[in-house]
C-alpha cells in the first residue's frame, strides 16, 4: 500500500452534538503553489445558521492548519452577497483582504469574490 507523503486536503462532515444528522461540510485544501498555505470553505444547512456552527467550523480548520499541519497562511473567499460568511470569517479571526474580480463562473456568469486570510502568528486558539 502506498504511503501518504503530503496532505492535499481534508473534508469534514458536520453534525450537531444532539445527534447524527448531517448539517454541513467543510474543507481544507492545500495550495499547490504555496506549500505552507491552504484555502478553506464550508457550507451549512440553513436551519443551523446563526448558532455558532460556522464560526466553530472555521476555528477548527484554523486549528488543523496551524496547530497540526504547521501552515503559515490560511485563506477563504466568499460571494459579495454572502454577508453571513463575512461575519463568520471575521468572527473566527480572519482579516478581509480584498476583492478578486471575475473570480468564479456561477450559473452562467462571472462573479467576484471577497477574500480573507489569517497568518500563523495571528492565530489565537483560545479566542
């Protein structure tokens, strides 16, 4: 059986503590151009929005990135229309960096993305 020489990414299924119901997912994907960096993303069932699952998920991914993998930089992007993700990412300790114009093709048209990041030296596990 081949050995694993590097982590390419991680996918996590999210479930509430009250039971086995799947409520969302999160991912951490290593950046092939910057070996000490990764990008994160997450999606939650709308019935669980506003309950801290998003912020907790982002903070768990930050812990994985910095405490376990020893990365230098973690970043995320969101749709300009998704203000809830803005609050989640900033609330978890990320900093808004700017806008990437025409970044992703969604439902037949190009859409901008708003980017966020956090560096290892900014990570505060007990926040």
